[in-house]
C-alpha cells in the first residue's frame, strides 16, 4: 500500500509551511504572554489517556500469537468488537497522536523558555529523565524476568523475540527504536518512549537556533516525510511531534488575531473537515492523518482548555495513568497468559468479554497505584536531588 496517498512536492510543502510560520510568528516574543493556561492542559491529558488505552485494545491480539506471529486469530471475535471496532483496527495509530500531543505541549511550555535561556539543558533533561526513566527501567526488568519464565514453558518468548544482552543494553539506554535494533525486544511499547527521548534532544537543539528555529520546524517535517516509512519509528515521531508543534505556533497567532471563541470554532470546523476526509478517503493517507487530522484535533481540545482552564479537570486521573497503563499493559499480558495457560485454558478464553473486563480491572488500579505511589514520588525525589546537587556544585 502507498501510505503517501496523494503526492505533494516536498519543496512546495516546505515553502507553504515556512510562509505560515512566518505569518504566525509576528510579535512572537509576546506569544507566551497571550496564553494563561496552567502548566497542565486537562483536555489534552484526557486525550492522551484515551489514546493510551486505545493501544491496549490494539494489543489484545497478543494473546493469540505464537511468538511474534499470529496463529488462528479471528479479529472480529475480540471482546466488544462490534462496539469498539476502530480501537481494535486502528489503535496502533494512537502512538502518533501521543507524539502530536507532546509536540503541541512542548512548544507551548518550552519553545520560548529554552530559546530565551530561561530553561537550561540540565533542567530540561533532568525533568524529562525523572518523568520517563524510573517506570521504564522497572517495567523493563519486570518483562525481562517474566519473559524468562514464559520461555521455560514455551518454545518462544511472548511476542517480542530479541530479548538478548545487546537489546537489553539498548533498552537500558532508552535507544531501542533509534535504528540500532535488530527487531522488537522486551517491553515493546517502550519504542515510543525511546523516540520521545530522541525528539527531546532534537527539540532542544531547534529551540537554540534563534530565528532559524521557525524554519527548522517545517524542514524537519519535510525530512521525516521523505524518510517515512523506511525509518518509520523515528520518522513518524519527528513528523507527528513537529506537526503538533507547528499547530501550536499557528494556533497561538490565530488566537491573538481572532480571539478564543473564534479560534475554538475554527478548530472544530477544521477538525470535522479533516476527519471527514479521513473517513471518506478509500485508503488511509497516513501523512494527512499525522499532519492534519491529529493536529487539528489537538488544537480543538486545547482550545477548549483555553476557554475554560479547568475543563475536564475532574477526569485528570485518565491522564495520570496514561504513561503507566501504556508501559504496564504488556507485562500484565504476560502474567495473564502464563496464569491462564497454567490453569489449563486455551487462548480462546481471551475472546470472552469478561477477560477484557478482568484485565482492565487489574490494569487501571495498577496504573493508578504506579503513578501515585511510585512515579510521582520518585520523580519528585530525583528532581530534589538534582537541585540540591546542582546548588552544592555551584557553591563549591
């Protein structure tokens, strides 16, 4: 299948995007002053949480695999398939939505702070490390142990087969999706976290490029366009992340010109048109999805928070568990597979609706507990430790 769909010359695309940025970033130094959101945009948190759970539904097919190949898998027999067909068929694309949301939020929070020197490299990367690494390394270790146990009772690992020392090292260094890997390994979903770490580095460098940073954004979008799908992991991340960032830059300027309500209405109309195109198009144009439909959706949900900063605050727990549910669902799948194999059931049992309900009844509380009692405390401790160490070093 040609994922590119309708072809647009990259040069024309780059010129068009550069023009949009140039127009959108007039009076750019005052951009952040126009926005009074809190640091947490609850609508995007909820959207991210829903996306994370979408990936869980997409991965339900894992229970019917032998090694990394599907066995006698009947897609339509999956629990509640007729009600959540889109999640089972397209849930994997939620990862690109993650990247888009991250791009939007990072451009909002850090684009000008880094450029102006208000946020140092050490501060930025320590905050990112403390947020992502602790749960990653714990889930990696859990999967490593569980896979050994699974292998003892089966001739293959569960889904991801490259669980050797080399790929363990890549996972410890959070680079299992940078093109150095031979295949999928250990806690496979962490590939997007690996790409996020890469994106943070690229983003920080872009922010230091002065006025050129506004033209590097479309340049990176075009470059990732050209390298996808050959380097699909990094390219999808770069394309989606910087499309989300570009969406914020245009949104910021448009809001300053038209006001909050007009921007929200315009974003809603744009989102409807974009998804109508996706729905009516006979083949999926992945570029249109990542570059137009997802950013338009993110802008609309963000504009709701711009109108009412506390909108969806009562559902913030959905956002709280997004990272933990994403990283913990695969090791939990191994536990379920091993347990029900040991009880003498065949994998047919995972076609039953009550199995999905049971799985979610374990995953969601586990994810919440992970966030509250592990991720948040460890994150705070690491940031306090670094602050104290940095302060001691500066006075030495």
